[in-house]
């Protein structure tokens, strides 16, 4: 009987302790969110979304092994939104490639080197255009990287400007 009373008292003490810890955690969490301060990552992501809204990537791409001069390229990014907890972002973009001119949402991984975003595509099928790989560094108002489409590939580079 004495053991049952001790066990019952122990359970009551543990329930109260658990309740107090939960209340303290909730209060601490609400105080942190009330402070209004974003984490550096949240701020970085918000700035990236703002910087990539309504912009034009205009520049050039090369083809490895070709003696031709670089060809012009234009990509217009309407918006960029973070998707989920991983590295995935939805880029809604207008792409002009050859005789093709399409606007579509594309889920693209973005990796971060410090505060520098790197758009990565590995064998991604873009409807109507084909399968591509690319790794593009965005540095302020400039971009540069590599690309491949099947057995063909090269470099790309240019500037990023707001669409007027």
C-alpha cells in the first residue's frame, strides 16, 4: 500500500513538472516570436525573393568546342518563392531558347555559399525545351555558371536588371 501511495505521488509530481516545463516553453517561444526579429536565414530568403521578383537575366552563353562567338540569352523571372523546408524554390520564368518562348513555374534547388545563391539543376526536364543541367551563381546584379543539354554544354554569364 505504501508503495502505491509513493508511486501515485511520484506520478502527480511528474505531471506537474511536465505541465510547468510545457508552459515555460510556450511562454519562451511566444516571447521569441513577439520580438519581431527574423533569423539571418529568413532575412536572406526574403531578400532573395524580393531581389528576384520582376527581373531579367540578359547575357550570353557559349558552347564548348565551338568557334562561334557567345550567343545572346534572356530569362525573365516573374517571381521566386521558397517551397518547403529543403532547398527547393519555385521560379516562375519566361525562357526564350531558340525559337521557343515559354513561361512556366520551375522547381529549382538553390544552394547557398554564405550569402551567395547558386541555382542548381541536375538533368531537369523543362517541358517543351528538353533536359538540362546548370549551376548558376548569382552575385548581386551579375550571374555566371555552366550548363549542359545532352552532350552539349558550355558557360553562361550576364547581368540581372529589373523589368520596367
